[in-house]
C-alpha cells in the first residue's frame, strides 16, 4: 500500500477492483465501513462476480475477466475527454510535460522496437528527450505533440466507451457511471482510494493493470494524499515482509536489483543502479544505492567484506537467466534441478498446471519440505485416487519432511499491507519435534560450513565468510535477526562536512557498535552494516520500534505514528509531499497532512517524504525515488510498453484483440514469456468456451485452513460457481456435482448456481464465467477435493512473472 | 445453557412461584447492521469457540450458507439471500440468524418443564439444560424457528447471547469478533437509538425503506436488525409481524386453566379413591425380583 489500512477512513470514494476486500481482507475492510459511515464515502465494486464486497457497495459493475486495462484505459479517455483531471497536480507531480523521443510509436498492437522472435522490445525509441544539459526537455504548456500528456491522450483516445463495453462486457451506461463517480474525485477536496489484490496481479498483464490505475490516480490528483493512493492488499499476514526481504531471485533485500551476468564488476553493477537526476534540483534518492548495497554486503559478510575485495561482491550469485517461480518449475520439469528445499510453500497446490508440477517433482532426486502442515506437495508421490492419480512405484524422489513451528508458536515480526512491522510474542510451544524455520536453516548452514571446511569445494568463501554473529549459532533469535536487519555502525559515523567550514572537526552522529537510527546515515565505505535499508530504524538504540503499541492518533487522520514501525522511516503515506500544492499548502485544508511552514516540512501528521528543508520554490518533486522527481505516466521500465495497452488473456473467449483486430500476433501480451509445451497446453474457445477465474473465500486462507476444523465447518467442501443462465443451458441445478475441464486438467465439485454471475455481451456474443474457489486438496479435515490449479495455465505477467490464475478457459458439464 | 444461580431471573418456564429477582440489571440488546455485514462468518466461529461447539463438517449444497441451518451445535449461522427487490436490481442480503431474545419469549411460554427456560432482567432468554425435558415445545413456541433439539442428549439448544460473558460485563463473543462493526452491543435504549440513526443514514444512501427490526408482536427483541428493506423482512426469511403461535396462547391462556383443573380433578379423584378403596398395591414380587439380581 502507498497509504495504510487506517488511512482508508479518510477517503471519499473506495474503488474495489482486481480484488475482493470484504471477502479476502475482512479485518481491514473495517476501514472501508468506517469511511462509508462517518465520511459518507461511496463504495464502487467492479468485478466479474457480484462479491461479498459488492453486497455492501453503493454501486456494482460487472466486467469480463482479464479486461481491466480496457476498462481503465476507457476511464483515462473519459477523464481526458471531459477534462476531469486535477490539472495543477498533474503538472506538478507527473511527467506529463516531458517530451518523448521522436521515434516512439504505437501501431496496431505493437509499440516501436518489437522483436517477434525474442518476444521482447528494444526500448531505444521509448523514453524522454534529453537536452544538452542532461536534463529532460519539457513543454509546460503540454501542447507539444511529443509531450507525455499528448502522447497519452492520443493513445487512450482509442478506448471509447463503445469499444470498452464491447471488450469488457460491462454495459456502457454502467461503465460511464463508474467513470463519473471516479471523475468526481478530480476536485481538489475529493479523494479516491483503490483497493486491489491478486485480481489484478495474477494476469499476463498484471503489472500494467496496476499501472493503469496508478495513472488514473495521478490524473485525479489522488496519490500521496490522505484517503488516496494505490493500495495493494496483501494476502498473507506477512507476505509484505517476504517481498521486503526479497526472498526471491530478482532482487536483494530492500528491492535492490540483484546482479546479473552482465554486472561482472561491482563498479558496473553500482553504476547501472545509481541514476543521476533527470531534472534540476531533484533528490533522485536512489543515488544512495551504493550505501544501501555496501551496508547489505557488510551484513552478509561482516569483516570478510572489505574495500580490497570489493565488499565480497564476487561472492554474490550473478543471475544468468530467469529464476522466478515459473522459470524454476520449468527448469525442474526439464530435469535440470536435482534437489528442492520447499519452505512454507505448497507448489503442487499453488502453482499453475498441477500436471506439469507433478511431472517436475518426479524428476527430483530429493525434496525437502519445511512446513507446519502436511502439504499436498509433501505427498505428491502418493496416490489419492482421481485427486492425485500417480503411481508411487514409479517415483524415486526422496522426500524429507521437517515440521516447523506455526506463526503463533514463535516470536518475531509481521509486516502488513500498510508496511507496518509489528512485533509479536510466541503464544504456545510448537508441537512434537517442530522447530522454527530459522533453527532448521541455521543447523543446515552450520553443517554445510563444516563440510566445506573439512572437504573443501568450489568457491567455499561465500559459505565460510558468511557473517554469523548469533549468540547460539544453531538458534539465531528473532531479536538478533531484526537488530541485524536494522543495521549498526561498524566504525563511528560522522556528520557530513560543514560546507561553510570544511576543515572543522565533524561530530560523531552514530558511535561504533550502536544501532543505526535510520537509513539516511548508511555509508558506502563499509563503516555501516544493514540487512535491509528500508527497515533501518526498526530497532534503534532506543529499542525495538516494532513492538510499540501506542494507539494514539494525534491528528485524527489515522496515522498512529507510535504503533509499530512503518518502512520507510516510519512514514505512513508514501509521496506525501504531493498532499500539498506547489506552494506547500495542503490541497484540502480539512485533511491537512503536511505543509511547508516557511522553513520546514516537519510538524505535520506524518514523516515528510521530502528533504525537510526543501522550500517549495526549489521545485523538488514528490516522487523522490525517481530521477525525474515526478511520477511516470510514460514508464520505460515496463516490458510491454510505456503506456498500458489491453491484451487478451492467453486463453481468450473472444479470440481476437478488439483494440487491434487485424494483428493476430498482438492478441495476448506480446512480451510475455511462453515456454514450449505450455503454448500447446493453452485451450481454445471452441472447445473451452467459458471464461474461468480462481479466487479465495473468506472462510479459508489458501491451502492452510482446510486443516482446521472450525474453518472446515463453515466452508466444508469444494464448489464452483456459475450463473443461472449458464446453469439452465447446461441442465445444472443447485448443488449438482459438475466437472470443470481446461486443456490441462479437471476438477469435480458441487455447483453453486447464482444470480450474482451473469452472462456478459462481449463483441456481440454472450460470455459466461465459471468461478473456482481454490481452497481444497487431498489433505486436511475439510472434504477432499481437486486442486484448482489442475486447470490454470503456465504463463505469467511479462514483468513479474506472476501466473495468470485469474483468466483462462474451461468447459463445464454435469457429472 | 446452564443455570448460573442468578438472582436476576424475571421469568421461568412452567413455574408459578416468584422468580429470584433480588437483583436487576439494565436491559441490553445486540444490534446487527446488515448494511455493514460482509458475511465473513467470524461470528459463527467465535460462537463455536466461546461455547466450545464443533458441528459436523457438512457438505456444500449449492449455497454459501454453511452449516446450511441452525443446529444444536451451530447457534448462529449466516444466511445469504440473492434478491431483486426492484426489477433488475440485484442485492445479496446477508443475515446473521440466531435467537432474537424476545421480550415476550414464545419458547418460555410454551415450555412445560419448570425452570428449563429463564429470562433474565437484562432481557436474555436462556435455556437451562438440566431442566430441559427435550419435548420440543419451545421449537413450536418460537416465531423465528430457532431452538434445535439435540439427537445426542435430547435437549434444546440455542444462542445464549453469551449470558455467561454478559453476566460479567463482557460483550457477546460474536460482537467482540465482528471485524466491520456490523454487530454492536449495549443497552436496549442505546441500541434502539443507534439503530434508528443507522436506518436514517441508510435512507440517505438510497435505501428508502431502511429501518430497525424490533418486532412488537413479541414485545420487541433483544437482538435487533438494521434492515435495508425493513418494509419487506420476508426477503430474508424474517417474519414481517412475528407473534407467539396461537397454539401456545391457547395452552397458556384457555387450555392451561382447564388442564390445571383437570390435574386438580385427577388429584381429588385419586384422594377419594384412596380414602374409599385404599392404596393401589403394586406387584411387589416382580419388583423384588429385580432388586435381587446379583450385584
């Protein structure tokens, strides 16, 4: 979330799209009901199904799965055509005035630079025109046809309400009603928030779904403001924490891009990630990258990381290709992986195309499971009849199961969607021989280190040199680990030199050995260590900031500054400088969040997301991480284009992209990666005519709570949902057992026949949806069921590789 | 569920002696605001947990309601109604079903077992299991079809409004757990005031007939709803004008004196029979034979 759960109460309009907050986030949803009751905020829900969120909404509009960009692109067109934008905000806070390169073009589904063989773009023609001074050229009138504003206007003028309705199936008048409600927040004293979740991310265009909405929020002037923002609702209690610590291959802790094969020296690596400002006076805060990275290397390798060995840069793996979740199982499927340590993860259930996953696990020599529960993955080799029809005599994979403690059985921290890190104490001891994950990993590490010491091996240094500063090496305590993540001074940290008297002695601001107070004082010379720069400040000399439980909200704006610790810098709303106008006055005096008091930005409701002494006339932009200083409407970083464009899901019930009907190569995301074999496994609308989507139910959490009796009682057995019209066509009655097939597998479940899912008119044809809740499997105390991911396609978003669980094709019949 | 030796009972089933009412407590009520309810069933689980109930793991019968109805082990369930109050306007009404705790409780009136159903001065209607004879009259007496007879112990069960919690100053478990504030708890007066305020806010939001459901046919209830369509409670399976069944009224009203007269008559007749004919002898031999079974 750019804002926070508690901030939702400040909003005037809640849009729930690409998520189902009432269903999947019932506790956080209290802030939506709070806004509705006390601010008279309106709730709008756009979803293929009339959900539990829709049940309490003021307005609901249906949409076909996988067409959100068409819908939101239409909203952008509506806002620009009807001049419903917050013009001053847009000029101040976005790149709308920036000039785009002359060679940039979009034609019939492709942006300039497309390479069909590689399924990727050469981005040379994308991006801004630079002047001789190294800064971007701008046109403040926003009239130049090359300026981002005009380029954007041209791009989205194609998204007419008629065409939007034809693609999305949303009736035109309902689409326009939603546009009108959203457009109302272009007023300076109105703000909208958007709550989304995996309904937007789990698409082959997932990142662009979110970007389109971000553009809308920028055009309406809703970013950085109380009651506004782009708010991703995270699905596990601590999934924000796992992303922050970056326990995956593309990034290091704190979202520092991980090195690749191209970054063969530290110098090259740092240079590529340390951008210069693109406009005068901008903070371009990521210029500090070397400080964050060096401090991270000191946390990894301690005394072994020295200036002489480039702070052990050579010991860190350099990525030679993709290692995202889909790539990993593709490699396993190709037989290129021998062993797999599967920690707190149930991929047989949670990754698309169960058949492929099952075939992949069979190729492993060994599989280690670390989990509190008996997962399906841990018994992929066991025959459960049609639910898992394998022959154990043909499977040689050796499976080890390490029982781990559950969240309530260990002390530690959670990071929630609001980026608030909260400390919690252990409630009970884990049962039997279950151990905390940290202990299992520590013991494994100690053993490996011993083996390297005794037997040697290729490149033993990264193991031998790893910093392991814990009192008991086998059981690092969560307190020790969080202190290490926060970071400390290794040598005295001195104040920066005084510009007036550069030779004056510099004061010591952090003494050697002390905990770092924040990330601003991290150093690139090896004198500080920090396990995750954005968490710096969570455990200072004053103690564990994440354990704070002061529920005071001094301004009444839902800030709660002394409750836990929010990264970064305990800031509760990101980009909050944008809550004030060019002169530093709050856009809305009734929600005064931050203001320039003549000398400083301090003293507001929150920690300013701005250099505290940056006077408004200096023109320092609110989006300090970007070298532009402003937010991007034109984003070169995206793999399928700088402006989001509608592409059909890889399995489309329409078969054509109505935005470019004559280009069969741009039906689906042209930059998305598709593996051989997976392409053939896609189904066609002729055989699988119904648009399917998977989702969660409020009664369960993923594949965990089917092991809990209380949850099983309130949602006992698998089901799928279809509308009454489709049910009638297929002769299916309430509660009948039905078979749902995709080109990859099938599930059999009870059928909920509902008024809440209606056939949509898409391009002159009726498209029906089939809804598939995910929670059942062949382990647990609920009734056993088929894994929903037997059906889903093995393709992901072109940027994040998040699988397309939310839009695919199926057929359905009564059993 | 069981007697708490309470001194604030204002009514007891099938009992003519005065109730132990030395203490009195303020009238309380639970208010369920359906416009804020998201049907998450946290209240169902909280109820199970607090009351240590675990129902059977059932089957999905094609709806979101699970368990599909109240049972002896499920004292509250969410009921989902897909309705179209106006042409083409779909609404998904979600109602937390359970005991309404009537001011004039039909169950208590119908109950023939002395002290099996009590009403406390705070308004809670409670079943005292040790006195329950499992006759099922409470089921017939309830205008909301709430009590359920357990096949295991042949006793009636329903929501106690967490009388054990309320008795020590806590809110009911469902209220405590409700994540959206759809369930609130307080004095009856406060809840009526708040409910009417909420109904007014819903009217402003466009639900013209929003209102408080506190049916007077049973003297008002200590569980009330804010309904989006208070003019049509039957949309979500609530009686528009609940009253105690005429059969119960008949039993308590006209039939009871007759029955009492009948019983008195039987006693009198028995007395005269004893005086005139002497005691009825039992078959002592057969009874004695039973007692002489080897121990």
